[in-house]
């Protein structure tokens, strides 16, 4: 039986651990927090998982909240106007298949407990690069799925794929109860307000321990008018600032709070910033040996396009397929590089290109797309489904010539 060590117990690490376990591998998971600490701690993310990622969970029987989590059937986009609190555009695209968001404080503890109940070994405690190097010799394959700090230092920055040397957004999250339905929609959707000079506000339905809720997520331009959360420690003050920014910059979303919203629990806020980074996937251990980086341990994009949990699930699925296909052969550096290259080509590369594009001020051809989507449901729907399939954007959204050709083809078809 082949032995595998996975460092990190998030979406990618646990999904891969459970998948390997189901195929008879002897798997150990190392994590710095036990299930109860995660369950009772602060929110971890703003995950909204679209159909392709959800199907990777479903294939392993891990979609434990499929009947409880709100079904998200669209993506709405509002483009802020020249004056604060105004909109130049507002439209909604329909998804081909529903998306769902489950608070990772629900998901990760349940998955880790299931892994342990099925015979997997769980080691809880601080994990550093030295710990990984000390243990690696006892395993056929070591994977690092811990996204920040500690063993992440094993992976060198890939300068060719890293355009940034500082954070591009200040991030602030609140999970709330009491948000009114979006007026004019008879289905649930993620709402994206794109605000030039300010940043972005995302509002998404989700499931938390106390039931269905909504996530309010500010992506503020550093130094801009919405960059207002540094130093806030009181959750109530965090929510107050969130709502005040909505009142000023997105009154169409603030109106949904007038009945009164409240945080779902004491850990329902999160704020911070990080630099989007791509790292080389094969980490070299002191004294020899190599480890393979997983998901955001090696590709950490800004969450502006909601690709974090989706890319993590797809990475776990692709790595599982690669490991199973490799059979009894050694998991050498060539194997590791090939597994990552496939992940980059199919998933991480397109997600990175899109995320980086959305962090920049919208060029004219992107404004043309957003304007066309307000008039043409087919454009709105195609944009919405790009959250599930970012690779589709290369030919019609990210390239000005491709955009012109696509919009011209719509005109010819009329």
C-alpha cells in the first residue's frame, strides 16, 4: 500500500486525502487545527463553488450539504457610474447549472472527521518546512496543500508568472442573516458590483451552521475609499463599516439591509490582504527529496473572480487522477511537474489570467462586453458561466480582437 502525506486540511488537501483513501492509499493529513478549532473559529473564505467543482465533490460522496445549501442560479453585475452610488449598467446572467457556497467551518471539520473515522491518520500541530523534511522519507509522496506560511516556503516564486509584488485589494468579509431578496429576481444569484476607483462588492447566498445566510464581501482598492478595515477588531464595528460603505457606494445593495441584518455568529468577519503569487510546484527539501505543491500553496490568486475553492477542488481532482494513473512508479520530480502542468493548463492558468485582468481598470473591450450583456442575455449568460469555465474567456473576453469578433457574430446572427 502506497503511503501519502498531505500537509494542509483545506478544500484541496482534504478532498485529495479522502479520494486517495477511497482508493486504498495509506494517507496521513497534517494540520495546525483540529476540527473543533475550525468549527468554532473565524470564517475562512468566501467560497462559491460552481458546477464543475461541485461535481468533483459529488463523485466522492462529499457533497454533504447539497440539499441544505441555497442553489445559486445566476451571476448579476452592476457597473458603478461616474457619481458615487450610481449605476451605469445592471444585468444578470443565468448559470447552466447551480452553484453553492458552504461555510468552510462546516465543511472542513466534517471532512476531516470523516477521514479519521475511515482510518486516516491526522496529526494536529504547527507544521513547518523542517517538519515536512523530517517526515518525508517515510512516505512515497508528500503533497503540501497549506496555502500560506510554514511549508509554503519550500516553493520558489515563479517570477515569469507573478506580475505583482504587493496586495491588489484589501479584503473584508461578513456573513449575515436578514438580507432581503434581490428585487426583480425570482432566483438566487451572486451579485457583483464593479466600482471604478473604489473596488468591488460581492453579495452571495451561502450556508452556515445556523442555516442559510448571505456573504458581504468588499474588495477595496488599497488606499481607496473602501479600504477601511485595517485595525478593526470588533465584529459589530466591522459590520457597521461594511454597511456604511454599501450605503455610500452600492445603495441598490444597501436597500436589501434595511430590514436589519446581523452577523451569523461572533466569528463571522474576516479582513486582510495578500499578494497574488504563483510558485514553482516542486519544492526541494533540505538534504534531498521533493514535495508537490497543491492548489493555493503554489497558485494564490486574488479572490476577485471567486476561483479559489473552485481551483482547489479541480486541482485535487486532477492530482487524484494523476496519482492513480501513475500506479507503482516512483513519484519523482517529472511526475510532480507533469501533474502541476496539467493543472496549470486546464485550470490555474485561465483562472490566473482572468483574476489578473479583473484587478486592472477595465479596458474598452471589456466595457463593450459589459454593455452588450445588458442588451443581450446570451452575453450575460456566457459571462456568468465563465465562473465555472474560465478557459472560455480567452477567445472572447480577454482578447480585444476576440471580443470584437464575438460581438460582431452576434450582430450578424440577428
